[in-house]
């Protein structure tokens, strides 16, 4: 188990078993994708297809897409609508507030 508040298993017992699966979608550099179309396609695929699939299949097992890497929305029509609600429900208001405080401190311009 991880002591990190943002860890999916941070609240489990010390004897808990867990797994992390990483799906890497490499983004091309500007040299190989000067128009940015391939980069945009990969980004949209990650956001709209991969994360949507993980949310649908993973709900039953407590699996989450890497929520810190996507633009979350509370709009149910958005492909990632409901992610913010899922994160709040899973980690609780204290963890979400701590994350937002750190984000404001280290990324005040929201880059």
C-alpha cells in the first residue's frame, strides 16, 4: 500500500495487493508533426476513447484513468464528464482540497 493520499490504494491495509498498468501514448515532436494534427489525434484518443473505456470497465473494480493528466469536466455530455465527481467520491474533499492547494501553489497560472 502507498502512504500517498492520491494513491488509489493509499487507504488500504499494509498487506493489500495492487497493480498499476500504464498505457503510454507517445506524442510526436513538432519536427515530425509540424501541423500538430497527429498530436491532437492522439490527445483526443486518450481523452475520448481510452479514458472513457477505463471509466466504463473500471467502475466495477475501482480502476481509474490517470485523472491528473486529463482535463476534467462536470458536464455529463463531455467525454470526461463525471471524472471530477468520481475523484471527489473516491478520495474525499480533504485530498481534493490538498491537491488543488498544491496546484495553485506550484502552477498559479494553470499551465
